[in-house]
């Protein structure tokens, strides 16, 4: 029972302390509001600007729109300045060192994002400000930014993009508000990682610009964020692998017989496939603010050209094969040129065949007939000679037919050899172009 008076005294003391503290805060707030004009800038004199320290803390990336070239972020904007009208002696107010004051009751710097995509600044002005006894004011509102960026899609999907947020006073020049940076970079302390983009680096710079409209300079702060695209293995596979497979199919197609329709069918299907893949992926490319073509787009263009040339060459070789049906001989200059190229491509190019005696079989002709033997010739000998002459004429006709067939066969063989040599030359050129071009383009993305 003896503890009751002690407990009562403690409770009364606590109530008194809380009440007195509340009364002190209320008295202080009334004193600060008394005669305060929030529409008047707190300049000590007309020659001393109000120093406003600014810093930005990025909490998360809300979205990056490749098509619209804009960045959405959720940040905290920290502003610190001194207002000489908000000073007090802590001893007169129960040793209060600071007080929370609704920010709409105070003068605030009219800072706005210059490169915002919306008319709304995105700054939450409903947050309270913290006022210290020495007149220092700290204001930390949330800042929902929607700023424009200049995208460079050259290295897509391994690209890095830099977006900047330009912040400055809308009406006060450098002689009235002087912006200063608290840090030389953007803070990322509570940053929440994004699934598509990651922040590579940040920077903060102070700029003093002179505009044509106004004689006084204006101060701005520029917060820059460099974003790197976190390309997944699936995205890389979808962008590169199908086109590489179509190129490989075109290379392997050279080993198919060029006089069949299967090779032409492979070329047409490969051309349609690589064109479709290119068009589908082109639709996903980000718009670029620079006059450059994405490197991956150059790779697609190379693939379409090579596969298209493979299809055209296949049709041309098919025509050469069937040109043998005309039975026209291969021109001598073409045969000589391809004979040298055949040795380079390790192809045996046979020479034209001739008779062992150096003359075609058709040169075997019958004589002019039996020599006149005078009266010694008998009727039976004349009949035998006439029969032999008929036999020789028939042999001559057969020999001419065989010679013609031999020439036709040789012409067909020569045209097929021409097609074979051209095919191997084009295979070598196609393979080297595909390998060198693909490596040269894709290594730029590494």
C-alpha cells in the first residue's frame, strides 16, 4: 500500500511532462507561424542567395519504355536550406531542438524537373518538413519521375542507356536560389533491383546556364543514371540462335546435288525463315535517338542477304545443269578459267577426250570404189566390191552417230563440271563471308 503514493507521483509527473512538452511544441509552432509569409523568399539581404542543398535517393525503377524512350523511377528528393525567420531559443521551449511542420505552411524552393514527360512535377508536397532551432529546414518528399531519355540501341540487347533528371528553380535565378549538391552521385541505399534493368553507375552535376529570355544565370542540378539491360540467356538465344541455324542450313545446302529441287526448296524455306525471324525481332527493337542501326540488325541483314544469294545461286546452278540439254559446247575461255580454279578448289577437271588415233571414228570413210582392173575384172568381183562399199557406208553412218553422241555426252559432262566448280567456289566464298561477317558483328556485342 505504501507504493500507491509513489506510483501516483510518477503518473502525475509523466502527464505533466507530456502536457508541458505538447504545450511547448504548440507554443513554438504558434510563434513560428506568427507573422510568417510563406510566399516571401528567406533572403537575408538582396545580395545573398538562399543556398539549397539537393540530393536524390532512387528507391526503385518503375519502368523503362523503349518505344517512348522514357524512364520512370520512385525516388526521395532531399532539400536543405536555412530560413532565418524560423529560429528559436530551445531553452524557451522545453529544450526543443526540432519540430515537424506541414510543408505547405513554409516557403519551399520551387524546384521542378525540366525534362519531365508530364505537367505534374511528381513531387509529393504533402510531406512534413523538419525545422531545426538554427533555422535549418529539411524537406524529403517522394519524387515520382517520368523523364525522357535518348536511347542508343546500337548494342541491343547488351546495351546501356543513360537517363538524366534535370532539376532547377522555375522562377528564381542564381542570385536568389543557389542549388548545391550534397553528394556527387545518386544514392541507391534502399534500391530494389529490377528484373530487366540494373543501375551501372550514377552521377550528379551542377550547371549554371544562361537563357536568351533572361539576363540572369540559372542554376540546375543534373542527376544521371546509367542503366544496363539484364539480357537473359533465353533472350540471347531467341535473337541469335535461329538466324545462325538458317545460315548453317544454307552452308550445308551446298553439299546437296544442285540439279535437284530439294536444294532449291531448302533455299526458299531458309530465306522465308530468316526473313520472318528478322521481322519479328525488329518489332522488339527499341527506338534509337541516334542515327545508328543496331548491330544485331546488321547481323540479320547479313543473314538475309547470304541466304537470299544462296537461293539465287542454287537456281542459277540448276539452270547450268539443264543447259546441257542444249548440247552446246562450253566456251574455251570459260573452260580454261574454271580449269585453273578447279585446281585451287581441289577438284579434278577432266580434259576433253579424243580418239586414240587423234581423229574421230567418223573419219573412217569408204574409198572411191574399186580401181579399174581392165578386162580382168569379172562380174563377181564387181558385185563383191559393191557389197563392200555398202557395208562401209553403213559403218560410216554408225560412226557419225557415235561421234555425235560422244560429243553430246562430253558437253553434258563439261557443263556439269562447270556447275561443280562454280558450286565449290561459291561454297568457299559463302562460308568465309558467313564466318567472318558473323564473328565481326557479334564480337562487337561481347
